[in-house]
C-alpha cells in the first residue's frame, strides 16, 4: 500500500498572527524548529514564519549591516537583542511578501509532497483535511527518512 501524506504527517506547533513575537520565539527555541506555521482562527495554514525572520527583526540593523560590529556585543549582552522584538506580534514579523506555505491533502503521495517541496523551495509542507484545517506537517527530514527507509 502506498504511503500517503496523512500517514507520515507529524504534529507541529502553530501560531496565530496576533501571538506576541516573543512567545513565537520561545516556541521556536523550545521545540528546536526552523520555523512556525501561521494559521488563521479556524486552524487553516496561511504562511511560514521562518526563525531567520525572527532574528532579522530582533537584531539591531547595524549588526546585520556590518558583521564586524556584531563582534563587539559579548554573549552576556545577547539577551538584550531579543528586546528588539519589543511588543511586536507574529504578523509584524512576517515579510511583506509572505512566502506561500506548500499545502497538501492527507491523501497526497510521497512523490507529490516531494515535488511540491522541491518546486516551492520550502522544506515544510502542511497537511490539511477537506476543510483545509491543518492535521500535521511534513518536514524535509521526515520526508527523506521515509523515502530512504531510514
């Protein structure tokens, strides 16, 4: 029997656009995730908040513009950097041109998932039911593990 997206989709934390950005950063760190799936009030996936986007908003612009300046901030002061997020929400951290989150139905084949992931350049695919409510997600690592039988 062919393996389907619903068979290998794993639970994944999601966030709403109105969640404080600090809380989203905590979820990213606690679960060691490269990004978070942003969902609407019904649980339907909208986009991905990449961890790098959180860093981009938290770091002072001078550290991003000139890596030599970043060297002058010692590790003890690193906690100050996250204060740069301030009172922003997840919506505030999302780029203007939000990346489209690849989405498949639970009955999609592994080849369909791989093809979508490759085309989109996003190493994460949301798996949704008939109402487009997210039931889980497939990461690139998870997909390769299944395809390679590891």
